[in-house]
C-alpha cells in the first residue's frame, strides 16, 4: 500500500450525533490502495479519520464520508 501522506480528522459531538455515529461506524471503516477511513469514539466525541496518498484520493474519500453524514442526518431528521 502507498504511504498515506495527507489526513483529515472530522470531530462530532457524541450527544448530538450519537445515532449517526452508531449507524455509520461499520460503514466508515474502509481501506483502499490510495486512502483509508477509520473512526473512533473518544472523550465524548466521534472522530472520523481520513488518510490518503494524494489530493485526488483525499477529495474522493472526503466526498464519500460527507455524503454518508448528510444522508444519515437527513434520515434521522425524517424519523423524528
């Protein structure tokens, strides 16, 4: 695997995003040849780690994670 040179960390408040974090955590764990996405709950926060070998891979992974977060948020809002 290529060396992951770039990293973005998304931090979400757990009380506010606890339903979303629980729903997305299994889908966020992903690794490919040029990027990896991981997550963890720590210090009452939900962290999403996106690492990539280059800008193109980082943009693609960040776009995917962002779409997943937006979709999960919309589903939670629709269910309430």
